[in-house]
C-alpha cells in the first residue's frame, strides 16, 4: 500500500465522519459573517479612505483581516488563523490515537506498512482538507475581484503564510496523536503546544523585552510577516523545520511501537 492509498483511505474517513462536515460548516459560516462585516466597514469608510493618498485598500481591510484578527489588528475576533488553533487539533486527534484506542493500529502494522507511510498518508489527508478549507475562505474576497482593486501580491503572501501555518499545525497534531493513547488526550496536547508556539513571545513583549530568540520561536512572528506581504526565507524555513521535526517524531514513535509489538 502506497502513501497515496493511505491518504485516500484517511480522506474517506474524514468525509464520512460528521465531525469534519460540522467543523467545516460552522467555521465557514462564521468566516462568511466576518467577511460581510469587514466588507460593510470597508464600504462605510470609503469617503475617509478616498481622502488618504496612500490609504489601505480592500486587501488590507477585508482580504487579509479575514485570515487573522490578532495579527492584523482587526476589530472582529476569530479569523481563519485563530479558528485553526482549535479546528486542527480536533481534526488530527484521531489520526493515530483513534487507531490505537480502537485496536486497529496492529492491523496497519500487520499489513506491512512502514511507519513513515502511515504517518505521511494520514498527514496528507488532513492537509488536503485544510487546504480546501483555506481555498473556500479565500473564495470570499476573491468573489469581488471584478468590482475592486486587489493587491494580488499581498494576498498571495498571506495565503502562503496561512497554508504553511495549517501545514505546521497539522504536523504537530499528527505527532501528538502518535504519542497519545486516546484522541481526547491528543487534542488537548496539540492545543496546548500550538498555543504555546503562538504566544511564546507574548510575555517578553508585555515586559518590553525584545528578545530575538524568543520572537523567532513564536509562530505568530513568522505568520505576521507573511500577512504583511513580506516573504522571507527565514520565515519559510521556520515552518519547514517545524513540519519536518513533528513528522519525524511521529514516525519515530510509531516505528518504535511497531518494533515492540
């Protein structure tokens, strides 16, 4: 069985179970409501914006704030980034821990699948769902491209940042699922880890300490740069390192469990 076969099997499970549908419907409904409110605020301030020679446009006030509220200074809570901190752990919690708690993990081992194919297949399935979720969210601001001027470069950088964030969160979630004995434990551990990565530099900022190492460790630091339209190799490298490290730990944990069994 190849990685793609595992991915297809896991995707079927995701789309058959009601959890993925419920999470997708609720979050897209909330994001649609957020988009309408952001658009209304943008249209109401057109007179003031027209008086500014280099004022923010549709992309700055609607497109990017739809993706994040905390990092863009928006007045509305729960952008895609903030929702992902909760949604991704719930999606990944049963990836491996569910197999373990149901007693079906030994069947995967007995099929001759190496740990790397199991982990990567399940990871890719979750990533496909998350990228589809991101694409449907981006379809909202893109639906008005015929009537407004869109900064394609800034929106593309923001979309790249969100895709990398979702990929990193999915890798952390799969790793937690590989180590946990129950899906609920995996979800709780994943939420704690991603929140820690998100706000690790918050205490230093409140204290007025500009520590480069702490700021570099924070996920929000690298995502904020991309949301501003700046694509730096250091930010891309941070996300790649986190993804590789999380998946490597998950593969190692599963390989060790397979050897013991």
